[in-house]
C-alpha cells in the first residue's frame, strides 16, 4: 500500500468479484477468517486503517466494511513480522445492510475509503488463508464450571470428552475426575451426561 500524498483515491485495495453471487449463510457459517503478515517498516496509524468490505448484488450502495481495531485489535500488528489471525463476525456486515445470501464483491484494503484525500503511509502486508467457518471456540469465554466438564476444550460436551473420560476409566486421575473423589467412574459419567451437547464459549 502507498498513499503518502494528498489527493483523490489515496487508499490501497484489492477486490474479488464473483461471476455468480455467493451465499455466505450456507452450512451454518458465521465467521470470515483471514491471516495477514506484517513488516517492521510498515506505517501504522489512524490513516492506515485496514478493512474488509463486502458488497451484495445491490451495487455500491450495498457495501459495508469492518475495520481492524473495531473489536479491540491493534493496528500496530501490521508492523509485526509474523502471521496474525483476524476473525470477523459476518453478522457485522448484515447489521449494516449487506445481504449475506447474495455476496458479489469482497474487498481488502488499507486507508480510509470515506476520506481518501487524507495522506497516509506505505508498506507491505501479506494476506493468506481467507475462508468462512462456523462459530469458533474461545476457551476463555467458558465458565469455570463448564470448562471443568469440557475435557477436550472445544466448547461442546460430546464424544470427544467421553473418549477422554473412557481413557481414564476406573483410574486414579485428576483428568476426568468430575466428582472429585480421585477416581473416574459412573459418577463422573453422570455429570458429563447431564451436560451432553451443551455449548459455551462459541463465538459469535
């Protein structure tokens, strides 16, 4: 990106336009994820806003964007030479009027589309692994009580947890000892079964 002077159009942007509109609601997808790699020499600041924009078949007036930092991210990450993950709730675009069932264009950019005449900086940012996915597990969002039963740490009580419990069956083990009697048996199984298929900590 390079927009160090005053003038019209000083923002940098790439776009993907689909021949046929895409439905970004199928299979329960709720998150747009991408990874970016920064550089220590990159300029970062108010004028170097990084954003992802979506536009549906309604044209330019049916456009909305989410900026890096809207959810507490640090724009200075573009100055760190390592891969950073960025998870964006698709609902953020829907709340701004974009029809997620008819996505026509996807944009990734740096700068300010609304005020492109402001000067900015320059640098290089790499993007990769851009994909849609179902709600993701954020372990820190679980309650302590749920986390104690969620042995696999995937935010859902299911066969993964049952498998861990079975591996400790009738053994003296802190792992799987949900009843806190220093052994794993039917009492622990009953606690797990009572919360079967419960979820907690999924985002968004």
